[in-house]
């Protein structure tokens, strides 16, 4: 019960990494706020948590919308009275060279991946400041630190998140608020599986190619990232401030293909 008594707000937790993290946090004693733009997915996550004896509520909100964020925060505070952990997990992927990427796709990626983290943090932090404690986990990517084929826009958004994490930590360290970042490699989420199926004639061959990027020759799972998020959310990482945590199978330290 590493998060016993903690209240954790996890954006984009209706599926993938967010869902796995929500389920794990609940098992570890947290009261979980499941957030997603898909009501069906979010409620499904809540139901799975409750069926296992955990506690969770669902908040429908778009992380790019200030009014929806403020309402969600008000609902959480009315229900639980505090927010101990904020996991800025919600995000979207973009594939393509910069000149091939439509302007509206770039704008949307910036809104969700960067502005969403800005806004969520901006409006949750004041409540953490009042209590003089909190843990914020930002979802970056190992691509924030390496060049990669046809990921310019996505990498730029995740690089912004990593830079934001480090500067936020300087501002909030005096108030006992920790801000760290997760930098995953390729994780086999439902989104990635669907992308492989719809973008490649031979998805299995594509998966084998992607596996070659990792030093261990394997793809990560949502649970791999969830356990890393648990570490950053818990008091076990109390001496980690403004740190990038890699869950990338060795992509950054190895050779990216």
C-alpha cells in the first residue's frame, strides 16, 4: 500500500499507460481520479478498479480546456478534499516529417501534449502549494533526447514537457512539491497496436523492426511504465527532483534505428 491515503489524478487514463497506472495506483491504496475524453473508456477503468476493491471516480474533461479542467479540479476537491499526485499522462502521437505534417495536426499536438500539461499543472499546483506537498509526473518520451525518423513534431512536444519539468521543479522545490518526468520508449498500447495494423501491410514484421531499437529486443508494456510512475508518485522517490526516468528498453543508451 505504497500510496495509502493519497489522491491521484491521472489524465488520459481510459486506456493504455494511463489505465494501467490507475489500476496499479488503486491497488497500492490511492483514491484514483480517472480522467479521459472518452466517457466509455473512463468508466470502464473505474469499474475495473472498483471490481478489485479499489476506489475511483471518473471525470470527463479535455486537458486543453480551462473551464473543463477547473470543473474537474472542483469535483475532485469536493469529493476527496485534496490532490496529492498529478500524472499528466494524456497525449497524442504524430508521425511524419515536418514538411509532410498538416498545420492543424501540429497545432493539435502542441495543444494536447504541451498546453494540456501547462494547464493541468497550473491549476492543480495552487492546491498543492496550500498543503506544501505533492508529486507531479509529466509524460515525456525518450524521443525528447534522440533524433528519430518522422517524429519531429511529437519529439518537439515531448522535449517541451521535459524542459517544463525541470524548470517547474526549481520553482516548487521549496514547497515540497516534486516534479519528475517519464521517458518511455515504444510501449505496446492499444493505440500503437492499431497504428501498426492500419499503417503496415505486415504488422508483425513492423513489430520485429521496432523491437530491434531496444537493447533487450522487446517492446515495453503499459505496466512497465505504470510501475515507474508508481515509484515517482510514492515517497520512495522523495530525493528525485526534476529528473527524467527512462523506461525505454535501452533506446537512448543504445543505437536507434
